[in-house]
C-alpha cells in the first residue's frame, strides 16, 4: 500500500474522530481553547505512535507466536496505560502549565479509544512496522487537526451571540456534526 494513500486516508478520509468516532471524549472535553487542544493532540500523538510500535511488536512476537491473540485487547490496554503514565510524569517535570491545563483529560488518554483503535487497526490491516508507524502518525495528525479546528470553532462561538438554549454543549455538538460532514467531502479522495 502506498504511504501517500495511508497518510491521506488517515488524516482526511478516515479521520479517527470525525469519521470513525473514536476519541470523542478528549475531542469534546479539551477543545474549549486552542492551546489545550494542541497540547492534548501532542500528548495523544506521542502515546499513539509509541503504543502502535510497542503493541505491534507484542502482537507479532508474543501474542501470535504463543497463540495468545485472545489477550490482544488486555495487553494493548496495559501498554497504553503504562505509556500514559510515562507521558504524565514527563509533562509534570517538563511543562507544569500544560500538565495543569490538561488536568483530568491526561489520565483519560489511557481510555482514549482512538489510541486503542489505531493499535488494533494496524494489526487488522496486517501492516508492516513501517506502515504501522506511518498509519499511527497520520492518525495522530488527523486527530490533532480535528481537535485544533474544533477548538478554533468553539473559541469563535464563545464570542458570538448564540441563543440561550444552544449555549455550551448543544452548539458544540452541532458544530462537530457540521465539521464531520465537511470531512465527508474528502471521502472520494482515496
């Protein structure tokens, strides 16, 4: 499979949040400001790429070799949880403001189904390690793009005169739906 097809498909056509609806919790929760959205996208990207590499190796050399494929989900969740703890410790030391800005959403990366979904998709699609890394980086970029676009839209909506019944979450969900429909325009690209 061409790497360009993987990249375009993961970022635009099959966007992990807007087309596959994985990772909705941080998408809605951290998208109130662009700065926190970009920080969350960076943390998710880091964990997603590392988790894909580690889970690929575990699947290929442990689970498949010993007939333990039925433990895939549990093993992948344990790997992701460990990596999130590592990211949390690093962010706490390197960037305390970003650590505080992400707040409760940083531990929620552990249960972010986008990360688990990408790890499982790479196994299901039978990608090589290099294709898996390209796939995970592309999905991380797609996640970050969706998150940043949505955060920009929400910041703009906060400055608008929105009817009282639509303020907050209702208008955010409407905007998310329109953004998802906009991404559907890319569906014939690859």
